[in-house]
């Protein structure tokens, strides 16, 4: 996807749930309301990497909440 095709606005429906209803084993999914595409993640780090790629933020930039 080229820069011209990148939207200036992104939105996702975020879902979080625990595996077996307890412990630290969480799963994450996001769904784009624009395309209906669903992505699944097994960690917050994987979700964060995906979002950074969508926003075209190089890794290492903005990790302090900036």
C-alpha cells in the first residue's frame, strides 16, 4: 500500500478475553469496521507492532507515550 492509499483515520473494534477464564493467558482481536477484516494476537506486543505498522511509526519511536 502506498502513502497515498494510507488513510488518515483508523478505527478498530478491540476485544480481549482470557483463555480458560483465569490467569495471565489473554487473547486479543481487532476488527476493522471499514473492511470487516479481523486480526488475532496472542500478546500486547504483537498488537502494538501491528498498530505501529498501520500508523507507519518506526519501531523505537514514541515508546514513552509520545
